C-alpha cells in the first residue's frame, strides 16, 4: 500500500492468471468526484477514453459492484480495476499455425496446447506462439479483428511452454472481465496430470508454500514455506498409479502461480519427470545399473519435456452463466512413457 491508498497485485511475478488488479481504497475525506476523472488522476497513462471503456466493460467495480461512468466516488469506497496483463507491449503478428481448438463460441475459445509451444510473444519468442496462431485464425473469421484486440481481450491464464493441455481465452471484453474474476476468486476448476520422481508417502496431500522468484536466479521460482516471499500457493494432489521409482499424480490447483506444480513437487522432494528447470531431468530415484540408466534415458527421449498436462478445465460461461467442463486425453508422449514404466515395473517384479 502506498501513501495515496493505491495497491497493485503483482501477478506478473507469481501467477499464471493473466490479469492485473488495481485496488484503490478511498480516503475518508474524499470529495465526491466522477469515477472516470478520479481514475485518470490515479492511473499512469490512463486516458479518459480507455478508462470509460473499462468501466463500460465491467472491469471496474466499486465495493464489489459494477458502476457507470458518472458514478461519484466518495470516502471509504473501495475501487478495483481489472485489466489485461500483456507480458510485453509486443505486436502480435498473425501466423498460420497448427492449433487444436477444443471448443469455441462467441465468447470463449479453449485450445488444447501442444508441448513446446510458447503461449504469448515475448523476449526471444516473437513468432510461432499460440497468440500468433490465434490471431491468424480469428482474422480469417473476422477481418475487422486487429493485432491490438487479441492481447487486450485474450488470455486470462497461461500454461508453460513445455506443459501441454487446456488453455482458456476470452473473445471479447465482457468475457475477459467475467473470466478474470473467476480466476481471481479461484473458482475455476483445473486438474493436471503429472509424472513425478519417487514414491509419494501418502495417497493424497496438500502442499502449502508461497511461490516466488528465486532471490538469486530471477528466471527460476522457489517455494517459501514461511511465506516471507512470493505469493500464497496451494496444490492438492492424489496418487493415481505407483511405479516404485516414479508416481503418476493428479494435481488440483487452488491458486495459480507461475510454475506452481513444478515448484511445489520439487519442494516435497518429487520433481516432475524430465523437468530440466527443477532437477527432474536426471535420475532422482532408482538403481545404479546401466540398464536402468538406459531405460530412463529412453523415457527422456520419448517425453523430452516435463511430464505435465493440463487435463481438465471448468468455469462458469460469461454469457449463459452455465457451468462448463472440459476434459482432454493425455498426449502421446506422456501415454507412452507411462506405459514404459508399467512394463518396466512389471518385468522387474516378474524377475523377483
């Protein structure tokens, strides 16, 4: 909180939920003033036109209620401004790419993202991203859509480059606002399937540890159990199948921090299989025999990325207000690796 009563949730550093939230708590002695004029004074580079558009789109609430442009703020009001959170002011150039569009209507689009695809343009990845492909796809349907439209009213969350699975996008500002609020309220239902190193002690569990950037290596994230750094993060897990040296688990996110599952699993000593960022790309559990090392290397070749898939997605539709739920199959690389571990454990057991 700054001296002028303004607070900004820094979701950029610790969340896969792509929005910003600006909270302004009005001082007790505030004279009545139109909200658009008030926000122009508080938001850097905030033009009256953009602020009015945000108000009309329902992206500004006062005391948890949407308001009109002529609403007059008063003492002790709490204003929340929701916004897109484009990682960079990068032009999104339409590109014809192979996208697996799982579902689409006038408000939302769900894409089953392949592993290896970056979600949005950024440093070092200005082309070939999912947003480049979506821009091209939508422009084929509606030539009036511009490069500026998609980043502003598009992503409401993201998944890592080397994670596969379901990604939700909004196709208009109303949907963007509605979905962003659901992510902020943690009401979106998401399940991930992960193959992790080691044999988890319990069949179910909950990991509670803040997740934030590593204090020395800014590209890495770290778990902070004392909560003195980062943001609150909660992951629930359930064992689906045990292979002695690795375990197949289902993870349910209560929060959505960047690299949350990967960081939390490393924190409890079970990094994701072949996660080259958090120590899963080497043998963490197993024997020293050459045949075992060769088997693991073969598995790494089959699934050359962290074994993590965003399998399900549930949310309330922004227009119909109906609950929607989507489920996708595991990708072939994870299926094949799981089958190889089943076979390996079965063959080891038969020799004992």
